[in-house]
């Protein structure tokens, strides 16, 4: 997911997307630990998507790090 696509979403949509991605990341970690995850690169991509999402949320809230 691109940052530009995320910036076009509203705050409510971003927060919903964050919950969705965090759930997906949790499930991927569980599958990885049990040996059921076939595409291990998914962990990296989902983790980066969560980071992008947090960055955009921080920009929209106007918070300073």
C-alpha cells in the first residue's frame, strides 16, 4: 500500500485499516511461529504497511514525535 493512497483516506478509515493490518500481522506471526506461513516476506510487507499507516496518522493528527 502506498502512502499516497493512505493520505487520501479519512481518519476513521485509517484507524479501521490500522486495526485490520495489526490483526493481519498478528495472524502472520502466529502462522510463522507454528510453521504454517508459506510466504515469509508477508511479515515484512505488513510490518512496513503498519509503519506507513502510523506515519500518515501522525501527520493527520498533527502530533510531533
